[in-house]
C-alpha cells in the first residue's frame, strides 16, 4: 500500500500495538501522524476529483 493512505494505515496499526503494550507517548505521536496523513489524503483526493 504505497502513498499517504498506506502510511496512515501502517502508523495506525503501530499506534494500536504500542497502546496495547503500554507506550502511551509513542502511541500518541503515531496516532497524531496517522490522523494528519489521512486528512491530507482525503483533501488531496477531493481536490483531484474536482480538477
């Protein structure tokens, strides 16, 4: 899964694993990065659909 959405999914899975293992600092950072990558993907998808 290349691209922004693939990286967002990988970071989301990483955040879930670190949350289960109890590393809240790393989990929060990974979740934040995954969230912003997913938002950027959606915005770019909408822009490419319009144009």
